[in-house]
C-alpha cells in the first residue's frame, strides 16, 4: 500500500476515530486524548472498551474493571460509552465517580480489579478529555499492549465476542471510593497536621472534595479555593498551571503554605509562606531528605528527568545522595524506578511518584509528604526550600525544515560548539538539546549561573543549528 493509500485509509476510518490525529497514532504518552465528542468520540470510547476488554482481559474467566473520571462535562458521555463496551464483552464494571487518577491506580489493587480506567485530560482545558488504562497492578500499559489495542482500531476491526443473557456485564456504582482512598493516604504519614494553615487550589478538578477532607481530618486549618466545578471550569485560570492564583491567597491570609493540583490531581505544585513557587524539583529535594532521614530513600537515589534543574543534582549530592536521569515523561521515570528498585522519582512539573505507596504520580500524596516534612522539621516551607538553589534556565527553539531533526548529532560544527559551551560553563551548567516529537523544532536548553550569558549562548547555538540543518 502506498503512502497516499495509507493516508486515505486513515482519513476514511478517522471520521469517528478523531483521536488518530498524528500519523494514525491513537495512544500518546499518557493515554488517548482529544477534544471530546469531536476527536475523542463516544463511538471511539465504546470501541476502546470492547477492544480493551479483549486485549487486557482475554485470560480472565470473569473480569472486573473500575472506572473513574474528573469533573469535565464530557466525562459522563465517554464513561457511559466505554462502560457499554465493557458490558458487551461480559465484563463487570465498578463506577468510582469523580476521583483523582492516582486513586484509580490504588483502587485497582485494593479492589482486586483486573483493569482500571481513568477518563481525564489532566491539565488541559475543559473541552478536551482522555482515556487512560491501568493494569491489575496499577501500572500504565506498556507500549506493546497499547499497540495491540491500537492495531484493531486502526484496521477498523472488531472482535466476535458479544455475550447475551446472564453473561452480559453488570455495572455497580461504588459510593465510598474517595473515602477508601483518603483513608489510605492518611496512613502514609505519622501524626497529624495540627497547627498548620494551608491553602488548597483544586483547580475545579477531581480533587475538589477529597483534598479538603483529608487535610481537615488530619487537623490542618484549610482554606480551599476553586472547588466548585461546573463541568467547564476545570483548570480555568486556576490549578497547577496557574500557581499565581494560589500565591496571592497564601500571602493574603498569611498561610503556612499552599498546594495546587491539576485537573486529575496526579501532580502538585506548592507555594511557600513567602509566596515562592515550590516546583517539583524543590519538592523532590525536600522529600528526599525526609525519606533519607527515615532510612526509606532506597539506594539513596532520586530518579528525575533530563529537564530537572542542575541545582537538584547538586542538592542531592550535598546530602550524600545521587540522581538518576531519564527521558522526559513520568512513564520513563517509573520504568527506571522499577528497574533500579528506587522509591522516589518525578518531574519538575510536579508529577512525583512515591513508589512505596502508589504506582503513578500522586498530587495529594505528594502534598501530604511535603507538609509532613514541614511539620516534622518545625521549619517554614520557605526555609526548607533553601535545600536547593535553582540555576537559571534558558530555552530557545531552533526551527528546522530538514527531514532529520537528530542530524545535529552528526554535524561536526554543531557538536564542536556544544563542547565549547560546556567547557565555558565549566561544570556549573549544562547544554541539553531535545528535538520535538511533534513540531519542526530542535529545543536548545542551557543552564548556568549567569542568565545574560546563557541568553547569548543559547540564541547563538539555536541559530547555528537552524543554519546547519536547513
């Protein structure tokens, strides 16, 4: 089949499978996402239920799936379609209602389900939605399993199984799903949080009830904002992508700290008592020291991505620990954590994994671990954050029209310039080159102590890459 024929084939089958937005690819780095009822349609959700059941549960005699969602208006639409797909395959479904993504990862194990599904588009605007699978251990699906599911849909194939009568699956709502999860979260720290005044911004998302309940239960004085979801205000000028909202409130009421979550509460960003944004790197540094003090930071190692600030590496080294780096993406962090038997890892964005407690990034769990450090050390978050100094970062995009964005690796002039810059930074900075996976760009990122110098060097290197690769 020619490239043109393949393109026409994809166009023909994508009138209802609008999530096939990039070269026929259905699953991205974090499930299937698109504009709800346009790209991510109920027809596609139904198909994902049926094919997902067939691929994931083919060896189960009588399977059980749990399904959760965030507060988007389209959640009901996609949930009902997907549930119908599962039920048509004879799979029982337990509906968790509105609940954070990490709760699904935990409850799939706690409830001994065969599979978990979360309907959410995380930090994206309300018109978007997504579908993410977890296996029976609470892990995201490996690429080969996603590829198998994707293969059926790309080829517009269905499976022959259509049960009837008493074999049709049963849908059961679970009214106390959030309570089960909050009880578990409370067990991850010792003592209480009395004496602390905390602001929580739930971004009108999945944590809008559970976050407040657990912090109040643990004795904190809680001031909560953006906890009135209406289906279309999730992440709207609030939550982890707009920490400035939380900054203003923390300073206004004189809180000890604030925590802000994204739409599905799998990430958290903090604000100190002085109004400073405490990103994922600083949170990981603080939590690493706490875990090390409790002798539970396995191998005295933190797993982070190449985008984490060099200041984090320095902070870890100063506390007698090491940092292992991965590609950008929490799935790669998790893979490395499992491979090396590490207990803590995450991203600058606030996706942080405490693998002793959960199998995915968990915003509320992260918040509890951070606040526990504040309580235990009897220091302000502003003081604790001084464990790490963030070096200036400069990011410049080089526009590349050539077919191979990795060609810079074979260009002697570019590589010589990168080496020259690295020598100039003399171990107090670094150069990171990242070709974009979806755009005609090569991203040039420099870190170091001198912001003005970094701007000059980064722009000069980006221009060289453009000239050489175009």
